[in-house]
C-alpha cells in the first residue's frame, strides 16, 4: 500500500521536457526526500503532484485513487497539503487571515477555529503575531505560517518544496524539526530539498533527481554513505 505513487511521469514546459519517466512511491507514515541540484526538476515534481502542471504521460495515485486528472483544489480537499517554494503566503493578509485562507474549504467554523488553535500550539510565535501582516514577518516566521496554512485541511500527505531556501541554518533546523514532529504524529511527508545533508538527517528514504530523471533510490543512511552521493551532494 502506498499513500502516493507516481508512475512514469513525463512533464513538459512547452517543447522542453522537465521530467522523464519519474516513478516514486511514498508509503504510509514515511518521510521521503527528493534531492537534486538547482533546476533538476524538484519543484516540477511537487507541482505535478499538486496538479499545477499537467504531466503529458504517467499516473498519480493517491491512497489508491487515480488523481491525475483532478484539479489542485480537489487534491487539497482529499488530503494533499502543499508548502510551496519561497513561502508563498498572502503578504497583505494577517497571520490569522492566511490560516483562514488555508481552511477555505472547511464550512464548519468550529473546525476552523480548532485548527487555528492547533497551529498556535505548534507555532506559538504565530499566535503572538496573529494580527500582523504576513509580509512584515521574518523569513522563518513566514515559513512557519506556510506550514501552518498547509495543515489547515488536515492533510494525510504533506508536500514540502525546499524548506531551507533563503533561511538561516538555525531556522532551517527548526523548520525541519517541526516537519519531523508532524511526521512522527502521523503525517506522511514528501520533501524536495537542495540541502542534502540536512534532508538526509530527517528523512527515512531518499531519491536522487538529476536533470529530470530519478537516478538513485535508497534509505537515507545508505545515501549518506554512498560515495557518489557524498561527492555530488554532501560535499567533503
Ligand atoms: P530550483 O532549485 O531552482 O527550484 P528545481 O529542481 O525545483 O530547481 P524546476 O523549477 O522544477 O527545478 O525546473 C526544472 C526545469 O524546468 C528547469 O530547467 C527549469 O528551467 C524548467 N522550468 C521550470 N518552470 C518552468 C516554466 N514555467 N516554463 C518553462 N520552463 C520551466
């Protein structure tokens, strides 16, 4: 059984092919990372899973259902949470308004309020700043907000696009520890990341993506000890 299965995905931007026969499995409760250099196609995988770009061929199976043709909002509705690259929060909305936007499909206000309270427990800083405009917050706080917003629909699977981007190392560690905690509480995680060192410390398993192709797949431990991976992604 898998939570998410990508089968032979080919994704194009116009004539230019970004993903080549990408197949990925994520099992219930796993924390899986996809590592790759700038431009390898990491964000394209996330966008393809979310339905923001359409694959030319291949299938996306979520919890046993083929969702390849489903619009993004329906994917969010059935339990796919998405934290986009660059913390795309709504800059001119307050923290709390951003969270409410994340819960736009929830019609029961009690559920919305309960989820907002859960976010504030997880990120006390967001509670302190709930009436502050998102654009006035630091990068680390915006990252917390982006994660909290993705949690508003109680996702079963959380897709995370490059959490480390533009954050100071200490904030990267903090964000990753939050994701690890969410994972240990039962949310399955698929995270694409350029910072292989940090990603392999928190993930159970990893894939290597090179110019749109999966070239390797193994446990994080084996990848950390693989000479080729060390040379290309972990540095000396
Ligand atoms: P980064 O670390 O820079 O985010 P990435 O691994 O996420 O890189 P993608 O953003 O998925 O890579 O890009 C993969 C390839 O697709 C790159 O060659 C990129 O130039 C190209 N690409 C991405 N988005 C578009 C687009 N909207 N139109 C055309 N080409 C695109």
